[in-house]
């Protein structure tokens, strides 16, 4: 799905051929890296990679400052505490996150299955790639680079109720996998997508974002805010009826909770019924 964000007129140059070669180098280091550790990339990140991070960070932060919920913004500033100038050091980030909510960042090399992803969550680990997209994919990349996790999921894990909810998704998935409940596991994926990836929340009479995908894909965040007719209340029955895990286009419906903490309660109580 295109995020709808127009490329800035003066993007850093990080062409696809270089990005592909660097992905191989970075992933070779990641494959030798433990949970909560910083991959030992030969000579570190290139200036081109850090400039891409800088451009993307500014883009996401600018839109989030207007449309993300206050809990996310507080966590981004006070918890994650990223520098806009360089791709974050995972060890330092993991240490801050572990101290706050008991979570860590787990370096991975790319796409993993939903069962693998939920297993990480059960262990209070957020899988995260380390490579970054080329400038030709500035607005959207189908290859999960570090932007989605570092600017979407990780800051929200500094929010205690959201960290507990994330682990609950993992433990619920483990229970369903053990029972062979494939249909219920699919329902869990739909709920995860509706809330953790695309979720919206009411604050001070306005609708704001909490979902990782909608925040890190800033074009979809603007779209979600400009189309309130797509908003539905966060009720499990409505999520099961209208929710989707499709990413070929912007979501047809966005689900809106009454508060971040109450969203966690509603979803956790629903998971207990599976």
C-alpha cells in the first residue's frame, strides 16, 4: 500500500542497488546478534543510511506531532529518546525499554511468520530489522525496514498498558497454536492489525493515533484523520466483521477506542474468550 506521502524535494541519495548490497552486509551482522544487542556492522552505518533515517524521522515525527496520541508522543520523547541524526543503537534502546516495561528489541533479518512474530511478543521482545529503505521507497516499502518497528512499535512499548497488551497477544497466540485453533488465530491477527497496527483513540474531543503502522506510515495517518466516515468504535464484533489484515491499500475502516488504557482492557477481555 502506498502511504500517500509525497517525496520531499531534496531526499538523500541512497539508491536501491546500494541498499540491497547493504542489506546483505547488515543482515550478516544481525544473524550473529543476540536479543537486546547492537549488531556489529563493519564500519557501522553509512552516512547515506543515517541521512535516510533523519529524513524519515522528521517526516514521521512531524505528522505524529499533529495526529498521534499523547502517550505515544511522550514515549517517543521520554522513553525511546531517539536522535534524529542516526539510526538508534539497539543495545541502549533495549536497556531503556527493559527498565521501563521489561521489553527488549530483537534484531531480525526480514519478514517472519505471524506465529514467529507472536512468539517474540510472548517473550516480551519486539523483532526489528536494521536495514533502511532506499530513497526510491521513501513513502512506502513492502520490505520491513527499521522505520516501522523503531518509529511505530517500540515507542508504544514504553506505555505500560500497551506493553502488557502486546505480550497478551503473544501468550494468546501460543495457546491457540498449541490447540490448533487456526480460525481463532486468524481472528487474533485481525484484532492485532486493527488495534496495534491501525488503532485510533479519542483524546480531548479529537481522534488521535496509537497504531504502529498508521503512525509510521504517515500518509495513511493523514488519510485516516481526513476520513472520519471510516471510523468505527472499537468493539470486537465490529472488528471481526469489518477488520482486515490487507495492506494493498489504505484501510477501509479504522477502529477508535475511548482511551489507550481502556483499549487494552477491551482487547484483553476479548482474548480471554478465544
